[in-house]
C-alpha cells in the first residue's frame, strides 16, 4: 500500500449515514427518533476546529462510467426522491460550487491513472443537500460532488481516495455520504436482524482492527454477515471506500450509532483520522 496519511493539521475524512430523502425538513413526519443522526452531523464542524475552504462530497446517489466531478459554480437542486410532501420539491440549498476544486481534484485523479470526466450541469442530490444542510445550514461552504464509478469496485474507490488525500492538507473536507444499511425493500422491522449483523461486522472491520487489516476486510465485504441483505447494491457503501482510501493508515472512530433508526434499523457513521477538536 502507498503511504497515505494526513500531515499535521490535515482534516479527517468522514463516512456518514445520511438519512432518507429530505428528512431534515420533515423529520417530525417520519418514523423513529432523528435526534441522534442530526446531532452527529451537527458535531462534524466541531470535530474540524475550523471551517473548511470547500467540501468534496462523494454521494451514493450519483454514479457514472468514470469518476465525474461537478463543475458548476452554482449547482442546481436535484430532487432525486419520490413520495414526499410537495414543499420538499422546492427546497433550496444554495451553496456555491467550486470549479477550481473540481479541476484540482480531477488533476489528482488523473495523476493516479484514474479516468475522470467533468459535468457542468449536475445538481446537488439529497445525499448532498440533506446532510450538508444539517452541518452548514447557512450554505456558505463551497461544495463539489464526485460521482461513484459504476461497478463499485472496491480497489478503484480506495485508489480514488488515495489520489484525493492531498486535499486534506489543503483545508478541503472529504465527506462520503451513504448509509451503513441500504435495503429499501426491508427498511423497517424486517431489516432489523440483517442491519444489526452487518453493522456489527462493519464497525469491527472499520474501527477495531489495524488500518492495514481494515483495507483487506473491506475488499471482501460481501463475505460479511448479512452483507447482501444489507446492501443489495453497494451504492451507499461504496462512498466509504473513498473515505478510507484518503486516510488509509489512520485509525477510525464511530461517531454515530443507532439500533433503532426508523424504529428498527442499525445505522452508523465513521471518522478516519483524529478530530482536530472534540465535539
């Protein structure tokens, strides 16, 4: 493995379970207690000790044939959900984009031998605007979204994280937005057993073992208990691999966990690298 780690003062990276749809605006209409998830996202700015100059978000809601970066200076909204109240299709999260960061990230990916494309039209999906609204409600931190690569190959996404690691020393927050459990067919009591089994394995694989062993375990995540029952497709797990790759030799901390998300599910979020200030 390459020697990937943050220098002094480097920002940690995060994998966050981002909740469902436009939940911050309608949490009183949804099942379960949303306070722990909300508090965990609100804690992230305090764990950084300073405001990042920009945020690079890897969302489970965007994949392309090649890694693709959003380049609009004013990204529009993308309401990529259905069945929610009409007002949730009028939400605005007017954070600016950063074409400069998109170019920098693209150059890093290219230097690592990873094909990269740019998209000037892509808007913020709810994997971006829902958690970022909770973290930075003033929408005053520039955001660039990076797609997943179709196929979700673990090593390719680890490699993308390694390539992007220098951004951590440039006051850019790498924020992987997904979900530790994502089976919409069993999103409730029927998913309780599977989500708990996989969450226990994931926490062990991410937090309890040495970073070198962590990488190897994640390469074989499909062998974990209830892996495919928890992730029929790994679109919401793949962002984790990017966050890990960018802090591959650093310890992880679970900073959010519930066993009763949506009244029944186990859900977790992780930080890679040390907090710069404790929340």
